């Protein structure tokens, strides 16, 4: 895994189901799960903002 300043999401549960975020550049934010640390998604900050907004307003729910 690359050496970035990963921060655990405050919404992550305890245990193996944690989501981590790190700024990779001005155009990408890294996301990875604690159980798959070598798989890193790199959405843009705008897409992360839209996702968080949708979660906050209840448009995204847990399966």
C-alpha cells in the first residue's frame, strides 16, 4: 500500500469493515477498505462530495 496519510472514516464500524480515505492529489482521493488495503479507488473530490451528500440525505442505504 502506498504511504499516504490515511484517515479512518468516522462512520466506519469497529473491526474489519473500516473505510479509509487519503488525499492523493488535488484531483483524487484514495479510498480503501481495511480488509482489502491493496485495492484503492481514486474518485475525484467532487464525486466524494456528491456521494456524502446523497448518504446524508438518505438516498444511499445499506444493503
